[in-house]
């Protein structure tokens, strides 16, 4: 009688490999969490004023959640407007723009791209749509990534303690 031991075929990997795999998987999840925290720390360490080609810029925001009667009972998501402002009041350069915005609420981060981009006098303006349902009546930090395409440079610019308004009736 010729009997094949098919069980041996499945024992290519020793029993401890499963445990090793789980440990490696847990370490990867912890590392991802650490990277996320590092990203939040990097964003929160961004300056509140930057200088590009000898000109200073600051970030201004207006954030709100809509609770008017026509809205869902838990309100509309977060909306906002950002302004990157040239402090010297001179015309805003065409080569400088914001392409990414982070709104930070504790350890929670909403990343979005500004839309409806406009340059008006000394300001670059962008709109934020359909964010999380944080607040209202809380403070968050807002960070934008500024690109200077003429010099191929990137900057982070932060506005701390930005209030999320509530609109109603």
C-alpha cells in the first residue's frame, strides 16, 4: 500500500511563522500610526508667517457648519475659505498658490484641495467643501501648502486656533 503524506506539503512554513507574521503586522500598524502622528506634528510646527522672495505671507480663514432649517438635523459638513495674504499689500504674485489644505482637530486631520481659486489684490483665495462634521463652536488649526512655481519651492503656512462658526436660521 502506497500512502502519500499530503500533510507534509502544507507544513512548508513552521508554526512560529504565523506568530512572526502577526508580530510584523502589528509593528507595521504601529509604524503607520507613528508616521501619521509625525505628519500631524510636522503640520502643527508650520510657521504662522512665511517669507517668499523677500515678501511675507500669512494665512487667514473662515470656517463654518450650516444648521439652517433646510439642512440635515446634524448639520452640513465643514466648509471654509482660506486667504493667503501678502502682508505688504502689493499684488499677489501669479507664481504663488496653495494646492493643499489640512484642517487639524486634535489628532484628526482633514486633507483637501482648495477650489474656486482666485487672486484678488494682495490675496490668494480658495474654498473648502464637504469636510468632516466637527463642531461647530470649536477651534482647529489650518495648514496650507504653498507652492512658488517660479522658484520650485514648497512651504507650509499655519493659522492656529481657527473658530468653526455655526450658521442657522
